[in-house]
């Protein structure tokens, strides 16, 4: 689409170094040894991909505690020309850091990204009672701000690797309220080639409902249910023009090369005024759904052969 | 399939001459001027078609008062290799006939085919109170038996044209309890060529449910509902091996050349252990269902094009 | 309803003595030692019940080979004020009988009730090739007619017990084409008291669809599916006013005293322009459906208690 | 729950004075002339209500551009004992403010609450290219921070009324990207009395799905669809224990005193391992849904009367 002389091999991520997004990017095999570009927000990351400044970008799409990442979901709905080609899970773990010499009992104000704050709120309430919260733009920014001349807070919530990059003291470790918290990241790219089917795949789409009437959503979801397709994420996002109008961001079990998924996408497309195919890609958790014989590729192929023979008049196989 | 030297041009029908089935056969344009063969029952008619003795057979499939004709439905389920290629409606009207010299007040016993008897029962109760009923094997047989040496009945219920063929007196006309009663006949053939789509078509199938669980029938019918396809007839027939196991004889609005119908048949085939395609053919009543844009051929073609472009990597049309 | 001085204790059945219906009546405990009244058809039997001439009537409602008995289904839809209070299964078995001195090889014509003929057709084709069929009004009438001065047939298909009542020779036994064939009978009564719930019950209803649109039938059946209720019989019968309009005769697993069945009936009633409750009664086969916790009486009661507390403001149990 | 001698008449809201939440509170008639308490976050507001410190609290629940407010939805799921009793809509409009003497061309960094930033991002990109964003904890805090000794930003995104309270200069007005943007607030209370039905009502619930299988969500939504109930909001929120487990925050058209809504809640309760009733309350937009006769109160009452008569044996109304 752009006629760049030299295709980029750069990967964009929400920086700076030390963020969970960087940790996710470390899981992307193809990105090893390539230039990494730290950006400030999801829009910028997708923009890098669309313009060809980067070959891929890693962005957070869902958190097991905080839910769908609205900014990512809305950006994917708004920005055409990008595809999800991979999925990565990063456990969410936090430390409380401060300048050297600060004791936990000295802490009055805590700097933290709102999502990180939400995930450590229980610990902070219990261990830093009466603290004030200063919101930061990223987990790393919260920590580095402690080193400012006039720091706005006494301590910061940060990812565990923060002390690799910055000279800070760890006041407490593993302060997340949910030990199994995890964030799901996706790798987006401009390529149109769809990753190979592995048997443990996801397909992501964004769908608008045709109109508001009782049952429109049920009708849409039946496109999956009647083909034995489970949904992971179902997230409603406002279309934005008025209250009460939503689009749905949906993760399906399966790959567009699976007959049942392709058939469901056809059904969606006929049903909805707008369907955005975000991609089919290997699942990070490797889960392989059991598919009943009724929804297997063979069942679809066999049915097509049966019907083709009837329509062509080759058989009395009625 | 059979290697007959000379293909038959004969049409079979449930005789004898004068039956409603003969009246239906008179509506079959292709049968005009061809030999007609009177048979004794539906099985024999279908047998004529299967063996090639006849090129077509007209059989009653449904009556507006008496419902689906079980014998026909079961024969179509049992006998492979026949297709429905046309549909014909014949108004059902009856006369009460007797030997000359018999008055209505003389009638004590009435000979009538059970279906005809059911459709004139109200009139007979009112006008021949206390009469006995002798069942006949056909409407015409009931009448002709009056001319036997030792007739088993005093009068017979018969089609209006009976006096064209037999020397009988009409005691009363239009004795049917329902003035708008009509019987639906189908023309069956061994040909595999499907009649052209006219826009006012029906498709008939026989479907077995996959297993007995709450909702299996709903799942099956949703194959039609989710594609905007109306059903005419839905008739359950016992499979016969045990109580509670049924197959369903179903008439759909539309033609197998309609995308939505073809897609529904694919869904049925994947769902059901056994689907029999009985045929797509022009409706006798000429009714053209309105099809919403969502279920039009264009919607199916457009969706396929959209998906094909995605899968082939030609487009970012996601 | 009628002010008879002495309530009847008579039971009506489709006679004469020796029919399968009589065999079914023998299974009715309450009828032992009471007067039995032989009638000529289902309408007469129901009429006996409605007028109080009989306290109950046994009528065939379904055959495992031939399907729903249309006459019964239509009579139950037409005649108000009767309830099904019991169900009885009678194995269907046939003998071929003739006058003494007749050999099987002598038989040219066979007298048989059409349903009996359908169920022995295979045997007759194989063992009496080329025979003619004379339809009879009942299985017993077919046999007794052999003793007429001028018999219309050489042999008759009859129930096994026929020789207890009539002096006939058995030419062949167990001539039914399906060894496990069975006919289902119901006991109808005018009583409004509903038989006690046993845990192995059926509920029968007749339902009309609200209007013809794609999915109306699905909507109706979902009343059962969404409450975990399995259907036995689903039989469509023409309403009779025009082709394509049907009512449905439905047997449900469960008793109206089961919460899930009562709730489904409420849903039906709101949905349908006409619902006829035919009765809840013990199943003949004693089958007890497994009911998931979600559809148990407890689940319904608990949900009602929960909602009542909310609506009354007693609880924050929201 | 608390045994306070004097019930509070205070209302809590997300402050400080000048926020959109305060604007919503101004719409609450009952709060006029009562003490208002400014709090720092949704949890604190609900806590005020639960402990009885306040009689009510106004909290944002949804924004037409940014979607459901996760913090509110999660707090309502987590904190028992509160009910939604009112709904209020506040148009979202923003100004860009700065210290006196600052020109638009001087602005390099903009302080803004993340949601406000998202809603003015387009304008800022176009008019303050290359600006940096400093996240603030509230729209008002962003503005007041400009008056700090060492302000962290050159300008702030704030509500229009900000200059009533603070001595700041307006650099630009109506900078929201969507002129019709609106935020929906709810009034929560500890009272268990349900606001009267007005005919233009909403009911809010939080529902967990019983288990993950294809179609569980469809089954849940059919509880509404089969009763003709439209949904406004459907928002999925992670339960938090692991990826892929969600609860759903749902707004229904109608009041729990509407029979169809009560019946749907019963269905939900039987279906779901956990249903939280958040309340029925008048809609802010006054919209009165049309209810088809099939789902009217009369239909429910009539059906119950019908069934009661059957079960009690009073009628043959079957």
C-alpha cells in the first residue's frame, strides 16, 4: 500500500523499556534481534504498522482483572488495514518501589497507572492505609517520576523488572491482588497472509448489529452457537454516535480455515451491516477445542458434495 | 438406471377413472395425450416410476382437511430414486350417489373411502341420521360397488364426475363439510434434472433427528429460521422401529437454486443422520415469498466474495 | 355438567370384542368389573364421555408403525371437555384367519382394516402373492365378515384373540411386519381432577401457531427447549380452513404439577392463540426423565422466593 | 444494617465541585438543599452508601463514546447492598483552560483525565500538534493543578463550568470530538424500596454464565428475547479469577413490576449461578418501549388464571 523502498523490520510497543508490553514483545520470536520502537499509546503503535514504519506492533488487548482494553478495541475498529497475527500472555506482577532510603511507613502518596493501581488496590489499602493515588501514564513512568527533582509521590507501583533499568529500592514484591492475573497481548501486522492453522487458534472479529430489536444480539450469537463455535471474549464497545449503539469485539475458537468458522463468518457478513475480520492466529494457551463430528471440516465437505451432486443431477442421493 | 430400449411415456395415478387423482393428472400438461395407467395404491405408483414402467406418477400428498397422506409420506421415505417435479391442487367436492330409484330417505348404509367419509361426516350425520358406514378402497370403488349384484350399501360418497362414467343417480351434491377443501397432489418422476426455478417454488425434504434430546427439533428448524425460510408442511412420521422415533416431512418455501435454501440443506445434512431431498418444483398456488435482502442470493454471493478475498489474502477488507 | 341422578360407571371402547382397543381396556384397572360399551368410532367414544353416558373411553392415539391416529387427534381438538387420564400400550400382533377348510394357497382376497393391512403388507406380499385387499371397518369386522353368507374375502387379518370369540381357523400367526409394533391408547374422561404426579408422566396439549412467519414454530418449541422439556409426539394436523394452517398435537415429558411444565404451559398460552390442555397422566412405559438441577421444582421455587424478596423490598439479595 | 440514630441525608459524588458528576447530582431533585459530599472514586462513593454515611451517591456508569465505566461496573458487582434508583444524562462538553497569559500556541503538555483526553484527542491532535498528555485523576483536578507552584502541564481539558470556581483562562471551547457525547450517571442508594413503575423504566442486572459451552450466552440472552425485552447495555467484565471468565452487566427495557421482566429475572435466576439485581428505575430519556400484546401484563395474568383453573380442576378450559 505504501511504496517504501526498504520494508521496515521494526516492532513497535507501548514503552518505555520495562513495561509489560515490552515483556510481551520479548515473546515474539520474529522480533528477536530486530529494532524495537517504543511508542506512547496504542494509536501510535497501529499507526506505525499502517504507515509501514514498523512491520509489527504489540498491544495489550485484554486483562484478566481489568477486562478488555478499550483503547485497543476502539483503535482496531477504527484503523483499517491491520491484522492480528499472534497472541501472547504475560503474567501481571507488581512491586512497590521508592527512592533509596524511603521506608514503607514513610509512604503517603503512590504513583501508579490506573490499571496497575486497580490491581494492587487491595494490598495498598491494607499496607499503606490512607495513601493518596497519583495516576501515571504508564507503569514505568510512575517509577521514573520518583527520580524527578520534585517527585509527585513517595512510591510507585511498577513491573518487577524496573530495577534492571532504574536505581530504585523495592519496598514490597508481588503486591498484585490476584496472583494469577495475566494480560493478553496481540501482535498486529499489515500483512494479509493469514497465519497457518495449528488446531489451537483464535479468530477475532468486530461486528455491528443490524438494528436494535429484541433478539438481534441473540441472532448474531447464534451464528456461532449453531456451528458449535465457542466464544472467548465478547466485548461491547459504543459505536460512539449515540448512547445504546454498540459494536462487539469477539474472539472465536478456531481458524478461518476451519470450515465451521468460515461458515460462521459468512453468516455474520450476511447478517451485519459491518464485520471487520481482525485475523486468525495461534492461541497463546495452546488450547485445542474439541470439535464434534457434526462441525468438523469433513461434515462440511461431505454436505457440499452431497448437495452438489443433487443440484448437478448426478445422483438420486436425495 | 434400467436399460429399457424404449423409455416409457406413461403416467400412473391412483384410479380408477373418475378419482381426484385423475383430476390432478388432467392438470399435468406434459401428460396430455400420453398413456395413463390406473394403479391401486401409492406404492404401486412409485414402483411404476422406479422401474421405468411410467415416466411419472401423480399421488396425493396432503389434504386441507385430513392432513398429510401417511401412505405417500412413508412411501417417499422408503423408496429411493424418485423426485417430486410438480404440484397440483384439486378442490375436493363430493356427491351422494345411489342406484336409480333410491330416495335419500331409503339410505341406511353408506359406502365411502375413509377420507371421503371424514370430509362428509357432518352432512351425513345431519341428513342420513343413524346411517352405517362401509369403508371403500377408493371413491370410485365406493360408487361402482353400488352396481354389484349384492351391494353392501345403499349409497356412496363419490367425486362429482362419477356419473360421467357410471349410471348412477345423484341424491345430493356438494355434501363436503368444508367448501374450500382441497387436496394437494405431486407429480413424481425418476429424472434427476431439477425443474427450473420460477421464484414461486417449493422444496420438499425428509429429515431424521440426530438423537433424542430436548431441543433437537428446535435445532433442526433453526436451520430454516436463521435463513428466513418459511415452512409449509411439517409432518412427523414414525420411523417405525420404536415408539417415539420420528422423521419429518417438510415443505420449504424456495428452490434448491436459491442460495438460502441450498445453505439450509447443507446445514440439515451436517445436522441430521439422514436427509432425503425430494425435489424443488413450482408451487401450484404461484405464491412468491418476499425475501429480505439479508437472505437474497446477492447477500450470499457478496459474503462469499468477501470471505474469499480475506482467505486468499487479496484484501484488507476485514 | 349434566345432572344425571346416577353417574355412569361404563367404559366405552372401539369394538367389537376382540379388538386391540378392548385389549387396552383390559389394562385399565378401574374398569375391571364395570360395564363396557362397544362403539363404532372415536367420535362416538368421546361423545359417550362428554354426555356422561360413560365414565371413560379408551381410544388409540398413536401407532409405532402408522403414526398418530388422525381421527383421535382431530376429535380431541374438536370436542371440548375431555381429559386424558391414562396411557396404555398394546403390542400389535396379527393372525391370518379363514373359514375352516380354507388353505393358505386358496386365499385370493384378504379383508383387513387399512392400518392392519399396512402392518402386514410385507408378509402378505410374500406369502399371498397377487392377493386383493378388501378394507374393513375394524380388525374384528374383517374376521367376522368371513362368516357371512356371501363373504367378500377368503381370509382376514385379525388380532390373535379372535378365535376366542369366533369359530375361525388360523392360517398363519405373527404376520406383522414389525415384531415390536405397538399401539398407544389413552383413557379419556370428563373428570377435571388431574391424576397425581408419579415422576413418570406425560402431558398432552394441542397448540395453534400465532401466525405464519419463519420461526413461529421454533418460537413455540423453544418454550419447551428453554425449560429442558423433551417432546415425545409432535404431530401436525390441519386446522382445516385452508391448506398450510396447522395445529400441533404434542406430548411432553412431565406433569403439569412439575414447575417446568407449568411454566412452559404459561409460555405457550401467552404465545398461542389457542392452547388445549389434554391432560397430565402416568406414562405407560414408566420412563422417568432426568431433570437437571436447573429445571427442578426447587430451582423454580428458589427463583420465585428470590424475586419475591426483591420485589417486596425484604432483602438486598439482588 | 448500621443502627445510626439519625439517618444521613447526604449525597456523595465524584468531586471536586465542577465535575460532570456534580452536574448529574444537580439533576437529582431529592438532593436539592441536602449536603453533598465530594469523594475521590466510585468505591468510596458506594462505601458511603453502604455504611449509611450518605443516603445516595451519583456515579458514572456509561459514556456514549468511551463505553461502560469499568470501575463502576466492577464496584457494583463487588459491593452488595446498593441499588440503582435513578438515571441521569449529562452532555459531555469540554474547554481547554490555562493560566492567564498562556496562548494556545504556547501549549506543549496537556493535563487531562484519560476519558476526557480520549474524547478530545481529535481536536488536540489537530490544534495542539505534538502535545504531551499528563493523566489527571479528575477533570477538575487537571484544571486546578495548573495553579500549582510547579504545574505539570501548560493547559488542561476541563468541564465548561470550571471558570465559575477557578481563575483560569479558556483557550478554546467545545473541543469534544463528538458533539452529541453524553455520560450516563446513576443514583445509587441502600434503600430496598423499588422506584415506582413509570412505563419508561430500566432494569439493571449483573449475571454470570453457568459454564463455558457454545451457546451459554445465547441461552442467557434468550431469556430476554423470548419475552420481547430489549437490552440497552450489554457489557462483559472479567470475573477476575482467570482469562475468559466473564460476568455481564445488562440494562433491560422495563421494570421488575412488568410481568415480562419479572418472568425474565426468574429465568435468569434459574439459569445463572449468580444474578445481582441492581434495580429498576425511571429512564432518563423517558423512552417508552412498545410492548406487544403477547408480552403485556394482561397476557401473563390471563395465562396464570388459565393455568390455575386447570390445575385446580375448576375448568375444562383446556
